[in-house]
C-alpha cells in the first residue's frame, strides 16, 4: 500500500543532533520538500498546529521519537487521534510484540535517564539560587543593625 502525502498538510519531525539520511530520502521520495519540518525540541509547537487543524499527517523518524514526545507531554495523542491525524514512521515499527516491548523498554530507560538528569540539574540550579537568596537576606539583615 502506497501512502500519498500533501506537503501542505504534512509535518516532518527530525532530530537535529543526528544525521538522518532516511528522513531526507523519505522527503525526496514522497515530494515533501515543501512540508514544514519540526525538530524534536518543537513538538509542542507541532501539537499546537495539530490542534489548529493545520496538518493531517505527521512523519516521524521512528516510533521512539513519537513515544518520547507523548511521555514529555508535548504530544496530545488523544487529540491527534480525534483529528484523525495519520502518523507515519520512516523506520518501520517493530513487527512482533516481543520486539515492540524491547523497544519500549529501551525508550523508557533512555527517557527516564534524561528526566533524572534534568531534575538533578534543576535541583542544583535551584540550590544555587536559594543559597544566593539566603546570603543576600543575611547580608541585608546584618547591614541593618
């Protein structure tokens, strides 16, 4: 079965930090050069565009990219389904349940590790701000006496 894409109604998601010849080949093969491209860091913008009805199809490099967008809260998948947005993966999805679960477990491990790193960095930054605030309060109170 061949899928036909309208470049005006199709969004293409890519990962800027990784070379993606498959995406480029897919775009060329399906005449999607005019399709709007979104990086994985702008999935919230894509989600807003879907909510506005600007796209009827989205092309992802792989299923893991879409799953991470859902887990991050950037993709409102129930809304996409309600709008009948066609989702296509350049890298084929796993063929068996075992392969699918292995992929999901790996994606979860990576996503969860990234989430823990983000939380640790945010905690460190917050700690620095709190120490600075405590220092300023202490200094301000000491200069008042």
